[in-house]
C-alpha cells in the first residue's frame, strides 16, 4: 500500500511540474522588472560623505545605482579569500563612484553652493583620501586596464592624473599620505607577464 501511495505522489508531482513550467522558447529575451521595481533600483542613491581633517569641507561621493554587467562578468583570481581582477590588479568587489562634489561646512562658514570636481566621462572612482592639510584629495580611478592616481585641488575644485602610474590595489587602497605633499604608493611591475595558462577563474 505504501509503495502505491508513493507512486501516486510522484505521478502527481510530475504532472504539476509539467503544467507549471512555461514552454522553453529560443525567442526569449531579457525581461525588465515592472516599472515600480525598476524605478526603485535606478533611483539616485544617497552619496557617501568624507569630511576634511580641518572640518571645513565635505566631500560627497556619488554612487552608481547598479554595477554594470561587464564589471560583474569580469574574470577574477581567487586567492585566500581575495577576489582580484587580473586586468586591473585590484579587488573585483570594490565599489566605485561616478562623481565627486565639495561642500563648504563648519560653524561660521559662509554658505556656498556645492562644487563639482570635473572627471572624465564614465569615471569610476575607487576610493578617496584627504591630505593632512585638507588642501587636496587623492583618489584612485579604476579603468579596464588598471588603477591610476589622481589629485583634486580643493580651492579650485579641479583634478588631474598623476603619472601615468600603474597602481597595485590587490590588497586594498594602494596609497597613503606621508605628509601633505607626498604619497607612498604600491606599484604594479611594468614587466609583469600574462597570467599562467590553465589557472582557473
């Protein structure tokens, strides 16, 4: 009797699965979520904030709404819990930012509008660091081929690339301020070869 009931149960489950499963089609395309869900996912995110050491300026980091498919699909090397993008030699899981803004703050400060630091189109800022004298901001720009060092001048709200310098960000932020005019950075060797063949992602 138990065997008969088991066979009947399996038959019912197979019937339900056959009815519930939609027919496979070679014409299926990428499906967008309903409009309310898409609007929530694409909404502008609250920027992160970094205050200068002298407490007179605030740096706002504008976050991307969602990572791109190319970022998620990029090959990565996995080593002792690290996830390293072999093309950039930096963490493949590090968040990036699309814009930087400066805002004057502090007791008695004259109200001023926010100032946007001009960046290249499609910029992917990895992280930022204020200089000890609060006059500059170092930040690291991620590209498909590596990580570069940039400096922003707070007074003029302008930025420039330092280098070209290929930074090594495999173990985190690659540079630290020594004093207000010098940075100590880890570099990737210019003669580094291709990854060994046969190494799995």
